[in-house]
C-alpha cells in the first residue's frame, strides 16, 4: 500500500515555489554485481533495472530513474492511474500540471539471494 | 563474461518500440508509447549481460528472443 501526499512542512520548497511529493512506496531493489564489475539493481514492482559502475552511483542512479519515471507520469497525466493500477493510494491531490514538482521516493536495497538474479 | 555494446542494445529497444524521453546525470530514461513501461539506460559503452537479460525480460521479450539477441551481440 502506498500513500502519496505533498509535504506541507517543506519550507524550502514553499520558499522556492516547488512542491515536493513524497511517494511512500518503500520500493525494494535487489542488486548483484555483474561479471564486468558493474552493479545491477532490479525493482520488480516497477519492472525497472539499473546498471551503475559503483554502489554509490547505483543509489544515485536509482533515485534519478525514479524521479524521471514519476515526472514523466505526472507530465503525461498518468500518475494517478499508474499508482491505482498497482494498488497504491493517493493521500492528497495531484498538483496542477503547471506547478513545479519534485519527487521524494524512499527505497531500500537488498543483495539478491545467491548473488544472481536472472 | 559477456558485455553487450550499448548501441546494439539501443537498436533492440528501438525495435521494441521504446523511445528516448529524458536524460539524467548517468542514465537516460526511455519509454514505450501508450504504455507506462520505462527503461533506465546507463551512459556507458558496455552493458552487463544480467542488465540486458533483466531489462528485455521486463520489456516482455521471450527467453528465446533474448538468447538470439545476445548471440547477435557476440557476432
């Protein structure tokens, strides 16, 4: 179950006029290290895979991927349906399309069992 | 150990109907029109086999199709 609501006490956002939307999905990414030395993380609920050179970059690239996904869904007016199709709920209104928005999407990671995934 | 050239993979996902949407620091975000299915593509010359297998599986490719693609990447 995922709740979504705008952060109302984000004073920095209020000062800059940017709304921060937190998506409480607690998304799990399972990661392995590929034969070429790169880290690969997979999120099955979102059907996404990310490859990065270092673990630190993997965390950043996952966050960037999630931001790109939700910004794209918001821009194409598909965010509500996307969340609903996955059984996730909205806890607040989606901002108007012309409002600047930033997404904050916490996630967790876990080493894939057995060190391999596919 | 098999690494797949990124350009070869891009040709494959274009063939599957994905198109580039936006770029971040180290990844490009692609999406298939009329679906909400995305691909996160790293800005790197070579892709891990596990990344390619996972992404193509998530894109709906059969195992046979994936194996054929990997074989074509070797040649």
